[in-house]
C-alpha cells in the first residue's frame, strides 16, 4: 500500500473457507488513529481479514484527514492510489465531511462517510463485501487481542475521551467535520484504559479535540467504575487513570482555570508532569481574531504558579505565525512571550487558509515570504530555548520507557517526551532490553532534540 498505509495482522489460518480481506489506509492525527483502530477491531470481530497490500484485498478503506489543505491533498492522493491499485474503495474520516469534493475528484469510490462513523463504515463494507459466515471451530472473537487492534506499538496507546469541539476558532474547521463536544462516560474510559494496561500497555496518551472540556456536555454527571462513583470531569478521570500502573500523558489541554487542579496530581506522581497546551499566539489582537480563549499574561502567571507547585512540569505548545492581520509588533509580542514562557517543546506553523474556515474572510493577509521569514525566526528563537532546556538535563537521572531496541542502540523516552512529536533518550550500545521496559538512565549529554544516557546498573 502507500507509505501512509498501516497494515495489521494476516488472515487467520486453519479454516477451509476463504476469508474476505480488507485493506486499510490510515491518515491524520492520533484521534483519527483511534477511529482506525476501532474500525479495524470491528472488522476483525466480524471475521474479516486485514490485508497488508492492495493485491490481497477484496476492498480498501481509506481513513482520511482534512484539517489543512496539505492534508486534503494527501488524502485525495491516497484515495486515488487505492482506486488505481485496487478499484473498490470506501472513504471515511474528516475529509469525508466534504463528500462532494471526494466524489467530484474520485467518482468511482463506493461510499463516503464522515469521521467516527463506525456503523456507517461497516454498513458500506457489508454492502460491497458481505461478512463471512461464522465457523464454530474458529470463533471470530478469538482473533482479537484483549486490547483490540492497535496501530501503535504494543507498549503505548491513545485513549480518546471525547469527540468534537464547542470552540469556533476562526482558523479551524474541526467542529464542522466532527461536530460539537461529545464526552465518553468516565466508566467507559476507565474500562478501556484498564483493558489496555492489562494487555501490556505502559503509557496511556489521553486525547480529544479539547481535553479540558471533558464532561461539560454531560454536566459532569457521576458515572461508576468497578462499583465506585466517578465524576465525569478531567480531574476525577485523571485521578482514576493515575491508579493504573502506567504513565498517563495529557494532550490538547486548553488553559481553562480548572487545569490548575491537575498540577498537584502531577506533583504527586499520579499523572505525568507534562501538558500539551496549544496556545497558538500571544498578541491579544491576534488571539481575538483567532477566537482563542486565552490571554498571554494570564498564561504566564499560571505557568509560574504551576512550576512552583510542580518544578518538573514540562510544557509543550503549538503556535501559528503569519495569521491575517499579524503585524511585526504582533510577532514581536509572540517572540517576547516565547522567551518569557521558556516552554520545553514547541511546534510552529505558517498560517495556511483552510477551505471553510472563517479566517479566510479576514483582511490584511500576510505575504508568503513574510510568513516564511517569521517562521524561521520563531523556530530559531525556540531552538535556543530548547537547547538550553536539554543541556540542563545533563547529570540528571531519569526513568525512561524503551521504544525500540537496535543492534547498537536503544531508543527510549522520558516523561518529558511524547511519542512521535518530541525527542528521545538515546542509549548507545547493545543491551538486553525490550520495548515497554522502564529503566533508570543517567543523562550524559544533550543534542539538538535528544538526550544521551547510560543505564543505571545495580
């Protein structure tokens, strides 16, 4: 399949009847990955095989992304490749909310559904590839691991606690694709998390469009977990997750006031002292144009308070430069915030119009060369901060989680590093370790993005 495709497993053997095979291409963010895992798990539960290539597939499902124009282009290309290589294609995911665009570009697709439309995807598969007849000697449920089908390595997993978003940020079209906030009951989240940990997962990555808003739509009603009452809010959920023997890492946390209550849990070691908080800008004028619920000065005050409570706290954020109306003064305000905030991990993007976003109608577009120049200046400033932050780790002893064991090197991560987006802790040499192992490491050196360490030998 395409480079973006993820294949899982082979068709079960031992049955005389031919098992229908589904190919799968999964694109987009971790939230889309969770959607893909749920669809794949349902396919396997119904007895379908998962083909690792187009040639072995009877039908192909493409889970798309449609957040920015580059993602739209990638998704349309992936659909086209699947049609050219195979011909029978069902499309789902965020770009599926723009079904007219998909059908106009690729009229041969069999069906199009929106994101997290699991039942609609299965209905489309059933129409074009009838489900296999049960074989009493090979019950389909025996084909599934306890964790379900996962696209991540066995030792970490994404747990999606809600769908959709109530915000209407002017640059974002997620609510139009995924709808308003719909939180999962706390008991259901805990049951999934416990099942994952029982199945060998050592790190739970908690995700949603707006993690801080968890439970708002349910009015924080009380649910139950193992006979105990559990309020459906982020603090209560974090406390519950913190009882499980795994790292718990929070992503996509907006700076609401109740986030303050999470920091003591980090200081107490219940959840990782790590916050992924997309701030997007620091200029009041630009934040207002973005319709963002934050003010830079309040963020700085609260960040200082959080660090007093939990000195180990690591902050990750993302920003946009070149937003319509951004002046040099606005950009300088952003750089000043960056220097004062001293964030540990930062990503930045030059603003790009997204079809359907309200920001497209804003005046005073920033020229592309200016966007590129500001992006370069921003990343250079943050590189200095990140380099100093990593250098300060030299001499520390950290617990790390092993991700990959190579012949002459081990790739691991500390609490400060989320998979795929942050850095690594590199352990040189050959060691008898396995992915998912926790070990103690003495940090001996730092690089631009990564740390070097030696295992602590008793």
